[in-house]
């Protein structure tokens, strides 16, 4: 029997040549055990005759291409140092690429000259770069795909799909494939470590391969049809395990007891509804009834409320909180930043009016008290807020992570509202729920639209409500991409801000960094490195240095505010900055002055991304917009056009229109449909990121399952997994499945299941 959890050094016999210690090189990819290696799945497959397009290469990426040898150059001595080089030109039928080899002596190229003869089919791996305007792989690894006499793996000797693995220069594709082949040969027909753990009825209904057969089919497929069967098994397995984990989580809380909360005909909720100056949208009415019905049950509500920018989620959440206050309980609103928490306090108290004056002179007879609790509050204000929460005097408590601290107590916490759930982990939302008298109800809000299958995958433990309509009064927002290499267009951007200020309107200017010394994006900016490097302002050329310049850092608040203050069109405007490093009092001061119209322009980081509501703001300028994701740009755009004024969103970018970043910005300028943009955003990213592979680095993130392309499979697996878990909540009759859930959904991935 082969122990797949043993180190690779004990499973792989020594190889030959410089890669003899195969386990050492595999460790560079994080592959330590046999199980790690077998779950390092091919990222794609090549076929003889189906050559990988050279034109799709990206400079700096480690790539594997399949191409034909066209010409082999004669070895040449290097001019400026000892050694020699030889070049080989490959072609894929449309474009060409050069392989450049280096040796100490010209005669040492003999093996390459014998192997790489014109007409041979080659799988070449290395780091793509350009030299003299041509694509090049320097010091590449390669294998011959049509040479069965030189020990080439059987998979390449016949017309079979050729697996191409995530690889590096030190651990190329051929080394990974050969090691997988060695390990699979050791396994033979045994299924130790690959026992079937899915319910037999599920396997039969879906026509799934056995686990070991599926792994063999994915690593060494004999036909495209066999490959598809193997991938289908592993996709379904991933979907089923994740959905089983979510169903178990959902069932674990659904059976708990909660205090029913209902609104009174003459309570604060009714008083609030009576004074609303506008009718609710159909979506708000429908979702409000769903929430009210669940709050009235003796089991904890677990609901996700999602809606596009400006769809009125805060109003829906406030009505739910008032229902709980009517029912004798308290509500806590957890916000990700102090700026957003303070904004919620201002907007909720403004909406409530004298209904927020509980215990105060002039307060309504049904009024409650609304308090704020953040980590940076002064000692006296903090003590007062803590006392109001603990005594029950405050019906609504708004706060940041400070609400999670042990000494924060509530008299009767009946509802937890989590705003912008993607900023919090499951443990954080559960920590707040644990403060309740019993299990409080849970309402999770997100302004980032989530495609249906993503919601099923990430929020399977929550019921979902969608606000599909925008309230009346939302003005049109025109979105324009401003090329940074056109100075007249950039100049027009600052003039546009001045024109709006002359009309009494205000503008945001958003940057990804706070200061030029910062290495990373600030305040939640999701910087996306692209092949295009924007220029604002243009860096001064370095005459004395011939070293290749790296990517230019994104423009920072500290430099852009000086640009705006110095520009002739905007130099006379009232301008200030807003970012996460300001003292809380300073942040509140800036937001207060901007909200009351005492500032014309705020140059900020993405702290203004969500929740900040200034109806008079009509212009949003995003500097280096190509450094942001689609959903984040959509959120920023949603900060304008909120008060009936037409808005203008100007995206300053150095990305070429045909690049990935350029296509992303074009899509944003063509639609305001947040759900469509979320779908495009997901298509742009690696599927593995959806469940946090970047955060966890574990095998438990998605390998083959695509939450968009496999929508039907996910829905089928979800239904089947729920049926199994409903019949066997702790999976005692399915120990193999229970072990798979524990092994694959743990640590960071388990926490990530509660994020968007």
C-alpha cells in the first residue's frame, strides 16, 4: 500500500541529471506529499496539431507552448563575457518565438542540435519575454512530443491530450508530469486513500467514475472523452463536498432556538413607516415581508440581502432593526470601517428623526436610542455607549470590530446586521451573534452583486434576498475612460470638477494608495497588476540607468491632492483628503464638511467605496482605474448620482483598450448593471480565488469547478447534498463524506465560506 500522506522524498526514486532530487524541486511549488502531487491538477491540455497560440503570451509569465522547430542557429560566442549561445526558432503556424540556450563552450550545444531539428514538435517551457521585438524563452526546458525512442512519457507518444501543469522555471512541466506518472504507477490498482466517499445513490445517478480512476483520467487521459469523465467526477466531488459543508452549517443553526420578534401596530416600526416621504419599491416591500416573517419565527433567521448600488439595502435593514426593537430586543449593525460606521449613524439618525431620541427631551414616545461604538472613541464616550448597550437603553448599536470585544455586552441582542460581508470572516459574525440572549437573528448585507451560482457556493448556509429595483430619483451617471497618455483629456478632467463646483456640486477623486512610500494599496483597494502601466504623473527618465524599470506604483493621495490644488482650474476650490491613517476625529471632520457642502473636492482612498452618502456629489474621478476590480469601480461609481443630479464618472487609465484592464474599463463604461459586471469580474479572475485559495493556499479551494460555467452542476450537487445532510445531519452514516468535509473545508477556506 502507498501512503499518500508520506513525504515525496520517500515516494519518488531519484531521477537523472540536475533534477535528480525531484522532491526538492516539487517542494518549491508547495508539493510535499503524494496527495499534494496528485491534487496538483493540470491547468489545461495541449493536443498534437492543436498548437498553443504564441500571440497569447504575457511577458514575465512562466509558460508552456507547443510549437514546431523552424530553424536552428549556429552557436555563437558571447561578446562581453565568456560563454556561447544558440537560438532555435519555433512556430505555431502563425507566430514565431525564439529559444535561447547558453553554454560555456560552443561544442556543448551538440545534444540540442541533435534533438531540435526542423519539423520536430516541441513542448517548450520558460519565462516569456521579448528581445529585439520578438518573443523569447531564455534558458528554456523542452521535450520532444514526437520522439518515442528517447524515454518520452507514453502520454505524448500517441495522439493523447498532453497535460500542462502550473509550473515554474525550477520545476517545469515535464518534471511534474514524470513524477505524477511514477506515483500513479506505484498505486497500481489499489484504491487506498481513494475510497469512494460519495453516497452510492449519488454516484449512480451522476454516472461518476471511481475516485482513483478519475485522478488517472485527469493526469494521463487516453482520450478527450476519458478526460471529460475524470474532470466531471472531480468537479462534482468538489461541489458536493462544499455544499454538504454549507448544508451542515445551515442545519446546525436552523435547529437552534431564537426569540420571535414582531412589530407592534403602534410601535416604532409603524411610526417610521408612516413618516416615510416616499413609497417603498416592490423589491423592498417583498424583501421586507420575507424578513419580517423570519423574525417572527422561533428559529434564527439567516439571510443574505444583496442589491445593486443604491437599491436601498440600509432602509430594509433599518426596518428589520426597528421590528426587533418593537419585539423588546436590540439590533447591532457591524460595519467594516469607522468611516462607514459613522456614516450609518448619521444616515440612520437622520431617517429616524425624533424616533432616535429615546430618553431625550423631544424624543418620540416610541423612540429608541442609537449609539456608535468604535475602537478609537474617547474613554467617556465609549463608557456611555457600552452602558447604553448593556442596559438595553440603546435599541440600535452601530460599530466596527470593536463590537466583537469580550467586554461589549447587550441586554437582549435580537438581530445582527453585517454590512459588507466580504470584509468579515465567519468567526467574526459568529462572535457577535454569541453575545445574544439565545441565538440572535442574522442579516448579512452586501452591495457587491453576486451571481446566483456564486451565492449558492459561498452563502449556502444563508437564504438569499435580492433587491432588483432602484428607488426613483436615481440620476443617470455617464462613465468615461480618460487615457493618461492624452494630456488634454486629463486636463479636461480637472476642468470638469471646476465646472461642477461652480454649480454648487462636489467631487470625489479616488486613489489606490495613501502615500508615495507605500508598497501596497490602502484601505481595501484591490490593486490588480496588469500588463499596462499607467502614468500619472509621468515619471522622470533615469538617464544613467539601463536597468529595466519595474511596474510604476499607483498614484497616491499625497501626490494627487497636490496636482489638484496646483491645477489652474481647481486651485481655488476647497480641497481636503480622506484616508484610513487620519485620526478618527479628522476623518469625521472631513466627512462632515463634505456632507454639509463646506468642501468641493475630497481626494481619498477607497474608504468612500461603500456607505458614504453625499447627495450633492456629482463627479467621481478614479486615478489609475486599471488598478481596481470591476466590482470595486462599480461601488465607487455608486457614490454619485444619489441626489437626483446627473453624475459623471471619469476613469483615468494608462491601460491600452485591448488589454485585460482596458476591456474591464470598457465594460464598466457600457453598463450600470451590477450583476452583469460581477459576472464579468468573476470571468476575469481565477476560479480558485472564489474560495480563497490566495488566502489559504490549501487543496480545499476550487481546482476544476467553475462557479459560472458549472452552474447547473452546482445546483444539482446542492440539492443532492442538502438531501443527504437533512437525512443524516452529522453524517454518521457517511463517515467517508464527513472526513472529506473536515479535510477539504477547514481553516481559512472554512472562514472564507462566509465571504463574497
